[in-house]
C-alpha cells in the first residue's frame, strides 16, 4: 500500500537522490507486550509516523539517509514518547529489613505480649480468626498456614496481615503480601533447638516437608518451605528479643512508661536504648553480663601496686581463628544490616579507631632494627620486670605473638576470626570481629578501651592474656593507654603459661603472681568450645547475619549460666579449701618459717630474672675496657680525696672543716664501691693486679674463657627453668583427667626448649675443647686449667655435685654455691606450698566479695521488678513481670543455698523476696539443674570435674559443717591462731565465711611446732 506525504511535508533533495528515499509500510497491529521479569513495563508496536490514513513505519532502515534527520523530520515529530533513564536497581533485602524493623516489629511487640498472656506462654494458643476493623471493601489475601499438625489456608485482610496472623498464633514470612505463615510454637521450638545445636534450617524444613507429605499434604513449589521458614524464623527471633527489651525497659524505668501504650512508642524510643551513656547506664551493661564481678562496689585502691595488690576485676583475652567467614561469591555481602539491639560485638568504627590509635604510636618494624637488637646487650626495659632476651624468647615461642604469621588467608575469608573479652566466670563481655590474617594488638586494645569506658575511674583490672607479657611490653614501649596502665595487672593464662620462658612465668604466671587467686584465664577457650557448633553455618553466612547469630548465642549463654553462678562459687570454694589444706599440711612437714621461704622466693625471682651475658665476640676486650675505665675513675676520686685533705689542713673555720669532711666521707664511699666492682671484674677475668690489662684485650685464651662462662651461665639458666617447669609434673599425688591433660601440655611445651638446651650444650663443650687446645699449645697463662665438659647423659641432672655448678677453669672463684631455693628440696617444696596458700587466701577473699556482689545484684533486680510491677497498668506487661519475679525468686533461693558456706554475712542479708511473697512460691518455681550443662563454658572448668559421687560428698561435707557450727567447734579451733594475714579471718569466723575458714586456718604446721 502506498500513499503520499501530507501536504507541506517534503524532503530536501528528493529529486536528486532517490536511493535514500524512505519507504513506508503500515505499522504492525500486534498488541502490547510485557517483558519477562518486569511486569510493570509495556512494549508498544513500532510506529514512526501518524497520518490521517493510519500508522506507518519506515522500511529501509538498513541504509542511512544522506543527511541526518532534523527536529522537523516526520519521524522526530511523530515519536510517541521520549526515552526515560533506567531506574536504579532496588535492594529488596534492604527494603524488607527496613519494613520489618521500623514498622512491623514495633507493632507486633504489644500483640505478642498479649498472645503470651492469653495463651499462658504459648501453651494454649487460640486459633480463632481475627477480625479486622477496616472497611469490608479491602482485598483479602489467602495464606498457607504451616504447622506440625498440617497445612491449611485462611484469608486475612490485606491491610494488616502480620498483626492478624500473629493473633492467630502464626508469623508470616513477608511483611505486606505474605503467602506462607508458620506456627509460632514450631518457630519457638526451632529457635530453642538452634541455640543448642547447629542451626541447620535445611535439615529441619526437609524433615517437615517429608513429615507433611507422608500425611497427604501437597506442597507446591520447590524449596519454598525452606526459604519462607528461614525468613520467618529470623524475624521471630528478632521479635522475641524486642519483646524482652520492652519488658526490660519497663523494669529499668517504670515511671517513664507508666500509662503509655506500647503501640504509640516512637522509633526514637526503640532505637538507641542501649547506646553508651554516662554513669550507671554504662555499668548496668556490665552488671547484666556478670553479677558476681560487677554487681557490687567496684572501687579500687588509689596506690594500686600491680605486682602486690589484688585487682577488683579479673578478665581474660584470647583470639580464635576457626570462626571464619568466606568471601562472598559476588565480591561483597548483600545481607541486610540486621543487628541485635544489645550487641556484644564492637562496631567497625571502634575497631578502626583502635587500629589508627595503635598504628599512630607504634612505627612499623624494620629489619635493620631487628638485626641490631640481636647484638645488643641483654637488659631490662623500662617498666618491665623481665629481661629483653626472655621477652624475645616468648615472642619467638608463641605464634600468637608473631603478627606477621598468617593464620587465616584474607584471599578466601572476609572475616578471619574473633577475639573475645570474658570475665573470670566465663561470661562474655565483648567480642571483636577480626579481618586480618594474623592476631593484631589493636583488637585487644579496642576491647580494653571498651571495658574501661564502662568502669569507674578507680576500678583496677587484672588481664590474663596468652601473650600478656608482649602486650604490656608494647604498651609501655610505645606509650599506649598510658592513663590505664597504672590500673592494670598483666598476667598469662595458665594453659598458655608453659609456652613462655621460665623467668617470664615467675612474673606473669597467675599462680606465682600475687592478686589473681585461682583464676586460670582460660574462659575464652571454654567459650570457643561452647560455640564451635556454629562454625559450619557462620562460615557461609552474611556479615550481619553472622554477628547477629553470635549475639543471640552469647545472650543465651549468659541466661543459661546465670542460674549456676552460685554453684560456680560453691564449687570453687570447696576446691580452694581442699588445695589450701593440702598446702598447709605440706608446710607443716618442714621446719622453715614463712619469712625464710618468702625471702628465698624473692631471691629466686631476683636471680632468675636478671639479664644474662650474651656469648658474642669481643667479651674480653669489653671487660678490659670496663676495668680500665673504672680504674681511671677510681684514680680521679683518690685525687679529689687528697685535695680535700690538703684543704682541711689549712682550714681554720669549723663550718668549713665539717663540709670538707662530709665531702671526703662521700667520696670515700664512692671509691670503695668502685674498687669492689674492679675487684669483681678482675676476679671474673682471672688475672691479678700484676697483669697488663691492655695487653689482655686481644688475648684469645681470655676471650674463649669469658665466652664459655657466658654460655655456661645461659645453659645453667635454661636447665633451671626446665626443672622448675617440670616440677608440677613430678609431684606425687592423684591427678584428675583435666590435671593429666594439663601435665601433658606442660611436657609438650617444655619439650619445645630441649633442642635449644642441646645446642647450647654443644656450643659450651666446643669452647671447652678449644680452651684445652690452647693450654696444650702453651698459649694460656701458666697454671691454667681446662674447664670440665658436661656429658649429655648428665645434662638434665641438677644435683648439688653436678658439673653444671663447677666453674673451675672459667674464673678464680671455682665452685659456685648452690642456693637453697635451687638445691634444697625442702625449701623448694616449701616455696611451692607457700605460694599455694597465698593464692588460696586471695581466692577466698575474692569469692566472699563475689557473694556480696551477687546479693547486691539480686536485691537491686528484685526491687526494680517489684516497683515496675506495682506501677505498671498494662496487664500484658504485668504478666511478664510476674514471670520474671518467679524466675528471680527461684534463682535467689538457689544462690543463697550455694553461697551459705562461702559467706555467711552475704547469706544473712536481705536478697529481696520474702517468705510469703507470691514470687517465692515453690510450686511455681521451675526445677533447677544440680550442675551446669556440659556445653556451657562454666561446665568445663580446667581444674574441677564434677560427678554424682562428688556432689554427694560435697553435700555430706556441708552436713558435717552444719553439725560443727551447732556444736561451736569451729570457733574453738579458730581460736588457736593462724599465719600472718589469717588472723583477721579467724576473728571474723562467726560473721563471715570465716566459720568454715577458721576450721582449716588452724595450721597443722603450727601445731607440730608447738
């Protein structure tokens, strides 16, 4: 069909160029189409021009016109619509998260509280359909209801589907237009199951599908139940958390929420409730983390000595590289920012701030500096108690201290691990998500800064870390957290301490350092064991989902272990009492006094932590130069003394004469000290005054002899360290399973140093052979003797007559006197027993304080619940408060029963509930476990193993103590007296836990001496 263009429309050059003349045809009459995947868009048939005769399209599109079309061309004038820019891709996960958290969940909280009250905590849920108050013209949507009883369908109003379904006992999988809803009883069951087992939702949903299919129900779609159920379970968990938060808000501030409907709570009131604030709000978080540590007074000493005083709080730090998360397939995570309202994880901003803080103060290490350190003399750095060589040995021994060692590849993992901060009761305070290949110090610094931000300004903290020596060294060397260092006592965890050098253990081991009691610092290891079942799931989860899952698990562990705090205190008390009695009996078998043993222990620490001489070249030359410098200084002092004598001979005034005599006395004292140093150094060189010191500077014999003496001193120190490390294994007493495991670990760690000891021995014997060769060649001074070689088969024998003590041929002193703390077995055993008694006394004092903290926490919580219950006018809230009162009352009964033996003073105080209180009804009280579950961190203490027989023995022991109390026998035995600081404990026997302390404070050692 042909046609002529409308009148007045003509192309330029139409007659001259016919090849580019457009050809026209009738436009297609096909209907509009919708593209796949974009139902909101429409595709219209192509039309190039509108004419009175109809719609036409241009057919010769293959050849371009000679000139471009201008704005007055028919095609341009007849275009249907101008092109619009593409819409940005919508993130449906983000949109759904916003809708759930900002709109739906705040509206569901009061409804869920009502359902809990009406159904008696989900025991009897009403399935009657809920009626909507909106106009009847609103569209209905059909929902498939899934439960363990089967599948059913119901129609609800589309205006508020989630609220209506929740009143029926179902939670939908989508907030606006859901197609599936799941029974909240089933969701609650799965939630509790996944808190105690790997959260495998695929296995559960496939089981439900098979279960329902076998009963004749038809499920349309593939994998639909798994996808819908996972979403519903996630938001049901979040709903549970927000419900608990709403009740907690009422307890903490009952006046502010009185008379206010929960439905009208603004978003500002729901958000930021647990942001860091000042004063008691910061401390409130710690109190809920651990009532025993933070429930009472946290004031510390102003003149706190980290090496002598006990810190107020003891915490532990550790990292774990098994809790990794793989890199997402598309290079970045797409999960919505779902966060726990009371997250225990540090924010990325806090970790980034700590990283910048550390990197700003600590420069990067250079190879030149590290090389220069090897040739520098050994010394004790400022503020440290351990020589540099020992700290370097710990650095090389521990892979955790070497930050350059790759523990998790960042090529395959987006998150490489976790670092946690726990109190001594194994309750998590905070965790930090690690993204680096190794263990960086700024993660630990971030956790420490977070802790002190929540503590009062005078609270002192003991920190147990597997590389605590290295962290303290870095903080003092690079001036990090200088305002907090005076309030910190550093230590190493018990299980990791045996990987450190022995001098380091003398200063940082919690059993040898004052203040830590019987705290082992291994709570992090028990926490990693408690959450190890999450590793497969978290390995492939999104970033925010991983942190949310960890927060949920941490919250569950806190609640689970809260009921066992009293049992934990009682168990520790009985174990401490047993250890203390054994140590006192050991002290009773020896005749040395505590003061003598304390002096020997201080001498041992001083001797074994002093810097050692490095066996490097030029020792003789350096020693000769030092003697010559001291001799010249002594000569100058003698000249000054002679000058003062001349002035005194011509002085007439008494005042001037007294000044001169004082100056002469001072100079004589200095000259005497210098002369003693010169004599000691000459004795070390083995030469008399007649020798020419300058000629000896290049003497090869003297160089070899001094080098051999330095190597022998280092070998002696290593053998001493090994002997003391293995001393615990060599003790003859019955070991438990955990004790045997610890001994195996000690042997393994000590065996790591065996190669170093053997190499040092070979080096020493080689030097002895060289010295003997010089003597045979007459290149040594007359009368020189060769030092004795040490046989390898007698290497580890440190008897009094061992060759290791004989320095003949190395210096003129000859035989070295063996100190009592090294050669006397009775003194060595007495020192171990004395330290055990001291740590047990510290533990008993801390346990009594923890009982007091627990009592104050219980009283505070009970008063808050009672006040909120009286002032609340919401029946749903009052129902939850009543349940919380019953739970707390049951907890208080268990706590009081357990701490009765530990602290009578705390037991006799008011804990809140009265005998006639409704919350104290024994019939409403749920049964409590007699011992902690095996998977909780508290259930795997490294020092104590519990069994049914052990519990019966403890109960029998309690009955014996009750009988002794009634007969007043405890007070009579306590009157015999006690050692040192135990006198105050015996005096308080009738008011505190001293009634049990006094029973075993009467030392058999004292009775034996009398």
